[in-house]
């Protein structure tokens, strides 16, 4: 099931890039990020409330809150810089470079989370880096 969700994530991420570029016309990237964040806030909390998962709130540890908070900070900064790049850059250039995050996340997962490295994953990650470098340089 995780593969299905990952594919949906990729499809919606692609749509995000196009919709964001169109929505940025005449709008500052920070304002665009703020508007997008409000929409996400309502969707995420709507899902939590509709599914009854709000009861899990009391089970969150200090560690959960710290790392989820840091993740939110990283997400916010990522979005701000992504929108800044889209303000002046083409989606066809910005989006692939942004996807370097995939290879960086893989490397951090190997180093920090001690996830196993296999040849297929290493080759795939290297191809992502190579493709991004071709576009970047």
C-alpha cells in the first residue's frame, strides 16, 4: 500500500508545482506559502477530526512534539525557498532540483536512521543526483 501512497504523493507534488507557479503571478512567495499553509491546516485537522484520531493527541511524547515541530520548521523553510525559486524560475528547472531532497533524504536515512543500503537504492539515488546536476549546471 505504501507504493500506492508514494505514487499519489508524486502526482500531487507535480500538480503542486504547476498550480503554485500559476498562483504566484503577482503574489509574493511568502504570501503564497501562508495561503497554502492555511489550506493544509484545515485539510490535515479535518482528517484528524473526521477519523477520530484526535484522541491520539494525549499520547504524544515530548520527543514526538520536538521532532514533529522540527519537521514542521523544515517543511516551512522548504516551502518558502521553493516558492522563492518558483517566483523567478521555471517549474521545469526548479522541480527537478527540488527533488534532490529525495537523494539527500536517502543519505540521511542511511547515516542517521541506519536504514540498509542496497545497490538498487544507491543507483537510483545517484541517478536522481546526476539528473538534478544536469539541470542545475
